């Protein structure tokens, strides 16, 4: 499960993979993986540096 952020409106969601269209702005956009993979942010949730 990853944390995904819409590159247009900033909406974030948890999902295995991002949807084709953003659930918030209803646009087809690129979702950025903002999941935390490093010890500094606990390796859980989203990385605050990517928000």
C-alpha cells in the first residue's frame, strides 16, 4: 500500500496503485508516490518532505 499525491491539486490517498483520474479534481493526472521508505520518517505513512 502506498501514499499517492495528485500533481495537479495535491489530493493524497492510500492505495496499491493510483487511479487513472483524481478523485478530488476529476482530472487525469500524474500521481506521485510520497510514501516514506527511509528510517528518518519511520518508514510508514507519507514522507513529509514530499508534501
